[in-house]
């Protein structure tokens, strides 16, 4: 590139910058900035919901997933008593209501593949959960595969596959999670 061409590009860039910056002090620009700085309650609520939806941190010391429908979330835990528990959440990571849990169906399988028959999950004792007692002793690391038909997919809907690899039993998080 020649010196003249480089100088032309620099001059053009400076001219463009000057034109763009001249409008920044105008009343119209200040009004626009003020409008951007003031968030309506609806906008703030929407922003909070978006942040909640993007929160994919485990809440109960387990392994957290987002479902393919990009709405439901779930977290699988494993207890020393041999209980696999899955917490089901909505798009804002709020636990599902009991009637929604009743719409879900799932089976847990040993290993990476959902070989039949699997152990069916039932409604859990805790709100928003389904659980199953494992039919053998756990040896770590252990891989469990969950086949889960989420609420609102209908009885004929395809179950979704989630693979959990546990290196140890789940450790409950503090109450503040």
C-alpha cells in the first residue's frame, strides 16, 4: 500500500469520526441517551427474566441441563442412599408445579445408552422432582442416562435423552444457592 493511499484512508477515517461526534452533544442525542438510561418496569422485568433464563448453575449440587425445547431445565442428583432425583424447572428456573410434574414421564438407565427396560421415575417427595431408587450399588465414576418426556410434549412425544456422569454423590448446596 502506498503512502498516499494510507494517508487518504486516515484522513477519511478522521473526517468520518468528526461527523459522527458532532451530533453527540445535540439535544436530540441527549434525549435519546436519556431514554436509553431510563428503563421501563416492563423492560427491567424482561431483562431480569432473561438473566434468570440464562442461569444454568446447579441449584441442588447436581448436574444441570437445558432441554432442547429451550424452555425446560433439569438437574439430576445422586444420593448415597441410591436415589436418583431430577429437579424440573421452567424457563426461569422455577420448579415446576405438581400438575406439570404429573405430565412428565421418565426412565433412568445404567450406562450411556438407554437400553430397555430402565427404572421408571415417579413423582418425588420434594416439590418439582421425579425420582427413582437405583436397582444396584453405585461404583464411581458412574454414567446414568435419563430418558425424559417433558411436560407439554404429549403422550406421543419423543422422550429426550440426558446423560449424567457422576464422579461422586451429589453434595447439597447451601440454602442461599
